[in-house]
């Protein structure tokens, strides 16, 4: 799994590529925690490059959302496709967390 970070307005965009599964979920959580520790409270996670997500990946997303909530922050997702979009829909995450079709839509809500 690889991460690319870009500050866009009030948001930190974290682009994730590869797989978010039992092996990499901890890496995702740690990357997000580092962003939060550096003062970022509004994260947009771009999943255009994510090939696969497991239940462990979903749990790591919930953990990050729970960290941001008491800080008044938020976590949104964009550019889901294929199996990743299906897993978000089937698991109910698409209703639980903000999901946008494009990065531009996610950033427009500032």
C-alpha cells in the first residue's frame, strides 16, 4: 500500500493505492493518525487506486473516524470503483460515511 498526501484548501487529501486488508490496515491507521497528530482534522481519502478492501480495512476506517469525531473533524471518501465501491455499499459504509463520486465533489463541500 502506498500513500500520497496533498493539502487542498481546508482538506488533507490522502490518496491510497494497493490493498487495504489485514496486512495493510494498520499502516492505513498509522498514516491517518500521523496526519491527525500533525493537526489535520478534515481528511478526504481518495480510493481511486485501491484495488481491494477487506473487513480489516473497514475496521481501520472506523477507527480513524472515531479518532476524528471528538476533535470536530471529518472523514470523507471519493473515487470508489469496482469491488471497493461494492464493499462500501454492501457493508453500509456508503451510508455511514460521506462518499463522493469525485475528489472535486468531496472538496467542494468545504
